[in-house]
C-alpha cells in the first residue's frame, strides 16, 4: 500500500516540518512506504517526495537520482551559488519546467540557485549517518524544491514571487494559467 499524496489546497502542505530526533522502526517503515509511493507515481513520474506531502510531519525527503532513491533527513542547505539557473541556462528553451505531485497539472520555471551544498543524515544499517554533498544544476533544483516542502513552500509560490508564468496542462498542451 502506498501512501496518499496530499494535493493543494490541503493545509497540511503549508506546515513547517519537525526535525527527526532518531531513527526508529516507525520512521524506517515510513521511509520504505515513501519510496514505494515515489516509485508508483507515474502521471507525472515523481523524482522527489517530501514527508510533508504524505502527511508525515518530519524534515525528510527522498530524491531518486537515476532510479536510486536517496534519503535526506534534517537537510541543511548552504553555500548557495550566486549564479542562478537562468544565468547558466540563458536560452529559455534550455530551461526545464518544474512540476509537483502535490500540485497536479501545473508547471513552471523556477529560477533556483545553480549549485548548493547540503548537510543531512541518511539511514545506513539502522543508524543515521552524516553526509555532506554539493549538487548542481537540475539536481540542485530538485533538492531546493523538496526542501521548500519542509518549510510549507510550493514551487508555485516561487514562480509567483519571481513574477513568472504558471502553466496549466490541458488536452491541447500547456497554456498560461489565468490568475
């Protein structure tokens, strides 16, 4: 049984998640269920899933890098590059649109930091191990998107902040959302 993914306007998506204090049996089971839910999300296919999206009030998200899920617990983002995605991907057609399992059928470009560093915990053999990694480009974008969920922020909030365009999926393709 996979977990139910909350969708807007569910107010639980706006919660700021609580830190994980320890890795217990319940959390281990929840992580396994989150991985199943992420793998089963097909329309659209999910790349990442934050605990808050499945009504688990924990600072935890999973991102699938090349089909391999990586677990980020209590992530702390730092060393944000001055360069933004739009600085690196100057041509608009080289930019990708973000979507979200919790915001179905809406898409848009979010100008995020091109690179970031993350300190986080990940479960290894029943214990939480510290990790530090640098991410760039689309991977950095995934991290920032999922981390926003832990603070109750949706990608559509970022688009509106940046005065960007939210696109809506229609049978004819994507068209600008009428606000």
